[in-house]
């Protein structure tokens, strides 16, 4: 690679994050100015928490989330499928069979404790406290 | 170049380059085998529940109840009838035999080594030993014991004078210790003590190289590698307690009958493999006569292609020799089990 080409690439990389931030800031500023409403995330689009499944385990066994938050369940195994589900009445769900590399997101709408398990591997348990 | 000179250089290359490379490669494999063996080390202690801590008195009462045929309506079936120490805590049959000699739909599983698992039964419907006890006791097909009326379980046990002292000693804080919960807890304590003994495999894990044959060692490598057995038959008891549809022809929905998820249709619990030579015929329906047939079943990728079939089930392409080696390995899991003294039951 020539020095001039390298310098050009470096220049693009150095300025692009700054440009993106400036763009986001500008958009937010415009929204504030035009609607007059506070710039908080709209309801129903809560935080996304990521949980990993590896070696037939969830990476943590307990998590506190807010109602409306989501959990993204990732299968980080090499060759093991999982089937994350919950029969807890407040947040019942079934991701069904998830191949290695798969990822599914579940919204936890209702407050209370949701007991999450893997149907195939019952030792895999996650307690989700929805506040 | 003369042949002599070629020979000179050839031997130098062999000794100075090739041999060390082979030596290092072989020794590089050894740490992997050692790490693999560590995964199979036996646990030091038996776990007990916080809600049901161990006591010698509970174990004693539990053993009496376990062997007592009066806990069944017919007075002929005890827990030990289907979970017989003489048949490695199973009954040696393809399918269990229940009340009035009816043949049931599933094989009696062993109750050995289950203190480490929470979800029990072929279909996972009970939690822990303590949660499992009332099931067969009250099942009309099995021990057919009622909970109401003069012939009910508690009334029957209460009427046996000899049990009074045992219940008092096991539950000294309780005014009336004759409860289903106490019976379950006492039997549960006894069952937790049923653990298989040291096997030649354990001696090999502990470093005794001649404890198992070279063929069995090959079988161990295949078990963990090409044969893929450890995807489910893992850890020291050779079961991770998981539930899979392995593609048996049986129409039994297994766990899927009460856990209505697609992946759990036709799914059954992975049994452990300690003392497996004593527990044929195999599978939840006793459909495979011997261990060779079991490995052949997996080798062909099961017999039923269904949506619920585990992704782990596929043809293995094992040779006849490799199948034999895997079976030889499984034979090394036969433990030196402690002998069981039959108790004198109270009158």
C-alpha cells in the first residue's frame, strides 16, 4: 500500500466516528427543537440485555430487568442446540430449538419473577426479576 | 551422491528432525487426554437438600420404607421390587411390571447416582428423589396406594407398632410425624446414599495406567470423539440429565406429554452409564437387547426422522472394531458396589 493511500484511509477513519456523532447530535437537537418533547426513548423499547449460552450454562443465573426490557439469548455453543423457555405466568415464552450461532430476543413485559430454563438441559436456569 | 552419504544424511534427519517432532506431538496430546480425564473425576460428597438435611435416623427409616411391600395396595410391591439392588437398582426387564402384574409402558430406570440431578423420571415430571416418592406410591398402575380411607398409606403405616420408634427418632420435633412429606424425605435420604462404587475406569482416571485395556482406552477416545456419546452422556455419571428425542420407533411422547414444547416431543432423560452392563435391555422401552445394539442404533442415526429429533443424532460411521471398543470402554464402568443388607421390617 502506498503512503498516500494509507494516509487517506487513516483520514477517513479518524473523521467518520466524529461525523456519526455529530449527525446523531444534530438529529436529536432537531427533534427537541421541532416537537418540544423531552428526548427519552419511547415506551416499549427498553434496554436489550444479552445472555450467552455456552458449555450448557447461561453466563449468569440471575438478572434484574425493567418491564419492557428485552433479553437477547445467544447460543454460543460449538455444536449444541438449546431451547430456552419459561412457563412463568407473567412472561411465558418458547424460543424453540436454537442452533449454535442463533440469537433470539424476548421482551419481558410484566413485573414479577420469570423462571427461565433450557428445555433440553434442565440444569440451565436463569431467574429474571422484572421490576 | 553415494548411497552411503544418502544413508548418512537420512539417519541424521530421522533422529534430529522427525523423531523429536513425533515425540513432541505425542506429548502435546497427553495434556488434552489428562484434561479430558479430569472431567470424569468422581465427586467427593453426596448432595442433600437444605429442606431435607441428612440424619442417620432418617436414612434408617427410609431404608425400611424402601424395602416394605406393605406400602403397596397389594402388599406385594415395594420400591425395591422395581429398584432392586440385585439388578443394579432396576429390575432387569424391558418394561416394568406393576399392580396386578400389568406390564407398563416404560422400563424401570435405575435409582443409583441420582442425588446430583433435579429433574427425574424418563419424562422429567418429578423434582429430586423427595419429589418422586409419592408418584409410584399413588399411581394406580404401580403401587396403587390410596391416601384416603382405612387402607390409606398413612393409616396403614401408623397401625404398624414397630414403626413408631423409627418415626419418632427420625422426626423428633414433630408431634405427629406420620406425614407423606416425612415418608418422602426419609426414603429420599436413603436413596441419596445409593451411589455406585469405584470402577476400573476410576482407577485409570486416578493414574493407574493398566486399570483398563488398550481397547477400552480407544473406546474412551471414541466415546468423547467420533462416537459423540459425551454430547449427552457426560460427566462422572455419564449423564448431563438432559432430554432428547433420539429417534426410537416408540410412539411414547415422553416429556412432550406434559411439557408441550416441540423439542420435547418423544424426548426422554439421558440415563447414566455407571454399571450399565447390569441394566439391559436398554432404552426407555427396553428395545435394544445389548450394548452393541445400542451403539449400532446410534451409528445408523436412530430409526425415526421427526421434527423433534435431536440435532446430535446422525450416522456416526463407526467401524465394527470401533463399536466393539466403545462397548469395551462401557464395561470399565462396572463399580465395586457396596453390598446391601436387607433390613428386618417392623411389625
